[in-house]
């Protein structure tokens, strides 16, 4: 089976982190987000992934020089122009000449979904397309999906008010599609799968959905990206990954709690790191304190950062305090 992963976004919500690295290549517990996604697809029998790219593939070629990720072969479908979600799916599927049931995944989603179960549900119901749904506490921030007792999608309600629907199920960003979906996607034209293609299938009774309560998180916001990292080291997920990379350099008097530290990081004497992610190469000098932050750059001696995002060349000066800030790289200002 083959899969298309949508990785064409610019990751604007994660800036300044994504000024220097594509969102899907950011590490989550020291493993790239893309590798997490592909490893899950591999468990469902996927043997080839087509990356739907909106820009040049060079960072991905550098990251995976042998064209393999998590044991799965990679292909790169680089769009000639921004194609939106349906356009990207159509372009990638035609590029790879996909002519059988295939899977589509939004590249910024982490989930413990059993993808094989979603494929089985899709085939049992003879659907043209099947969505994975997850429930959220506040559906007013999402597009809610209503289904009947057989899993047939009845309608979508965008950012509903409390009186508009009783559903809390939202599109969780994993789809199983038949190649006939391409009949609804014009060749080389930008088009939204959520706003155009899926509603068209609803009108034909050909769109199904399966809801689960598996772990699910959209990593596209800094607070969610931080949570996705910490969830993999504190027991929130079904598996636990190492929180401290082997090539990190940490002073013996530094204190690190519930945090991820990447390769090449340097943490000075007496530094305190808690509930944070230090990306590869980050530096935290002596006596500095980092709380609930994501750091690519340099935290100066005795400085304090809380709820901050620090870009790769971003620097926090000696003894300063920063709360709830994004500190970009000077070159991007």
C-alpha cells in the first residue's frame, strides 16, 4: 500500500523554528516528526510514501539521502504552484501513478491511530473516502463532522456555536481514499479537499468516517509541539522515548526535569531546564533557567525564559528575563 503525506505548508505558526527547518523535519523527542508519521504508516503495511511538497525537496534529500525513512521508500512530488489540500493530493497521486486504495496523512499530526483498522473500515463500507475522526473538548475551534449510525458523513459544521450541533468529532487528518477520488480533483488546479471534495462526496453518500479515542495532537502550534515532545517522555503515550540525546553536553550541576535535550546541546553549570525542548545545538549557559520553552538558539548566563520560542540564531542576553515571547533569528528581522 502507498501513502501521500502533505508536507507543503510553510509552518508559519511555528516560526521562528521553521525559518531554518521544514516543520515536518522538526524533531519530536529527538526523532523527526516525519519519521514518527511514516513509522506508524509502516505498521499498517505502507511500503512507499509520496511527499506532497510545496517547495524544494533539498532538506528532505539531506535528511534521508538513501531515499528511505523508517524502512519506507520515499518519493517527492514537488508542486509547480500552491495547490491546496485536494490539489496536492491529486498532484502527488498522479505523479506516483497511484491506482489502488491509498492513505493520505497531514504531516503535522501525531496519533496512535491503528491505520490498518481505518483501512479495514473503509473497505468494509465500500467508501470512496473515509476520514479518521477524533473528539475534542471545544469543537468551536474546528470543523465538526456529523455521521449517521453507519458511519456515513451527513454534514460538516465549521466552528459551530453550541446550538448548531451535538457532535464533538473533528477531522483528524488521516484519510483512506480510492483512486476514483481523482475524478473530483481537476488536473493541476488548486482545490480544498475539506471545503470542496468532501462535501461533494457527502452529497453522494460516498464519504464515511471512523471515530476513535486514540492519542491525537496537531503539532502545528508551539504549545502543541512542546506537548508532543513531552508526551513521548513522561508516559502519556503508549511508548516512551529517550529524553536526552547521546551527544548532548551537560554540566554535572545542571538540573533537567521533564524536558527533551537534542544532540550537540550544551547546558552549563547550575542551569535549570524544566518542561522544555532544547533542539539540536541549543546552548544554555551557567545559571540560566528555561521553563516551558522551545530553544534552538543561545540562552545567556543567568537569563530566564518562560513560555518562549527561541530561533536558531536567537540570543537571550546575560541576566535578562523573557516571558511568553518569540525571539527570532536576527537575519529574519
